[in-house]
């Protein structure tokens, strides 16, 4: 059930009432920190429960008041707030938005907190070993400045029909492209109507396909795109070979991919962790075969998977308010809170130690697939680069892939896509 305006108003009223009670009791008003977010449904409810716990149990002088906004409205309000001064203390935003707000001078840099001597603020050696790498990387600019931190995310994954794989003589998802190709050959049968996988050029798995073939499309040190590189050309030629030989087909929707997979018409499904429960439930209802989860194979044996990870950012205010805002973010990233968040929202948690906490939770036990995703994929999750035009870059890549699949010349189409995307790299593409 969606949380309505009245219910959110009640939350704000309760927080303010708590503020007044504490002020009367201690004669020292607690600091109110406003947190904007765009969460909805189960994720909003999970976040509000965490806020309630913070407000009830933290021993400091900080009350967090959450305010939900629609994505477009929040984006406009943050940009306009630079002139009016009407800004929150912290906000949950997309990485491209964070990059744009940093360009406009709206965000506080966070390295001074993570590297401080204050245990309530810093990331010590134990923290850095426990936090998944994507948490420490996602909010960093190409120059290395920390502007935000995620407390979860949705990763791209490859699902496979384990029973079918076993019948092909393979115990799990192939680790190299040669073995992957052999599995695809064995799974493809034009008469039976089976294929290896469906491919959607608009899906994030398209970018993962390129990375898995050693063809990243962006170079952070030079901040240059590489969409037309020889490596990308080679990776797309490999994809075209799968499509033209009938071993793969062009998927038209995520629902079609799920249904084909559940009906055992494809060996592999390219999806994301937030849809894992939906896939497994459909398989139980329609196919009831064993499942396995992994990533695309790579030539270097160094798997990688992209992750969509919104960032908590701190808006520029006084040092005291910035410190208070980061203290709340730091608390959200602690094991207990990130484990609760991941269990209730099906996102990846921020910490390795959250896995043990989630496995021991009798109310929300982890299934074997999610445990495997946490153990194998979360450590290699790759966040999007922190550049404001990244959604436009992704759109140009998807458009180019679609045109190439439909018969446009490969090389010239990629060159045009790179030229267009490079001009948009630092533009406002946050809501694309």
C-alpha cells in the first residue's frame, strides 16, 4: 500500500512532536535534519522505519525528518534551491544528479568525515574492508572526491536453468566465452523453438555485455568515451553473431524475457536482483526447475556486473549541519541498518557483514540464490561513473545498438553515437 501525503505528514508531525518533548525535558532543542528522497512503496516504508529507529534510539541531538518528493520535482527543487536557499540537509539522488549538483556547487565533500578521527563519522580500516567496493566507489568523482554514498543497490545478473545446464554437461554458468558459446550451441534448437538468451538493447545488460568482452565505454582518467573503440566493435560483432545465428533473439520486454525463461525456451535470462524474486516465483509456478545466478563470462576471469545505486548526498550548509547529516548516513550504512534495508527491499546491502545478519534473520530468511548473489556478485559490482550526462550516454549507446541490430552500418553508427554522447557528457541528463 502506497504511503500517502497524510501519512507522510503524520511522520513529520511525530518527529516535530518528539523535538518539542525533548526540548521541554532537556531545555536543549534537538537539531532537525531534513532528508529528501524519492522512494515509494516497500522501499519508502523500510526507510521510514529506519528513520523512526534513529529518532527513537540515537543518543545524539539530531532528529531526522524525511520528506518524499517526485523525482522531477525533487530535481527542480534542488536546482532552484541554490538561488533561494531552500535546500534540505541531505538527499537521496541518482549518481548523474549528484554529479550535476556538484557542478553547481551544491554538495559538501565527504572525505573530511570518512577520514576523520571521530568513530561516529569515519570509515576505519575495518569499515573499508567490510563495505562492498561499490559503496566506496559509487559517490567518487573522476578526480577522486567523495560526494555521496549508497546504502544499497540493484545489480545486473545472469540467471540460468541449472537442470538444463547440467544436461549440457556444465555444472554452473560458464566462466569463459568459449564455454558459454558451447552451452548456447547445445541449447539452441530451431525446431523446438529454444535459444540461448534474449537481448534487449535498452537494458543495462547491454553495457555489461561490452564490459565482459573487455570493452568499457568510458575512461575515467581522461573523461573520454570509447563507444567507437575497436574493442566495442568486436563485442558487438560477437553479439550480432549470436542474434543472426538464432542462438539469441531480441527481447521486447522484461516480462517476455521472464516468461520465456520460466517456460524453458531460453537457457539464460539477463535481469537484475530487484527482479530476482519475481523470476524465481514465476519459475516455481510454471517450470519448477533449478536456478543458478552469476555474471557474464570474461576473457580475464575478472567478472563484473553493473549496479544501480542511488546516493545519499549532503547539501552545503554549516559545518555542524553537514556533520549531522553525514552522521545519519554513516548510521544507515552500519551492519544492522543495511541488513534490515536489504531484507525488506531486496536490494544489495552496503556491507559484507550484513550477509550473516540476514542469514540469521528468522523472519526474512535468505534464499540460496540471493546468498549467492551477495557472495559472488556484490563484491564485483560496478557503479556508474559520476558524470551528469551518463543517462544520455546510455541512451545514445542503446539507440546505436538498436540501429545496428536493425541493419545500420556498425562502424559509422558507433562513431556518430560517440560524437553525440561526448557532447552530452557533462549536461543535465538526470531525468532521461
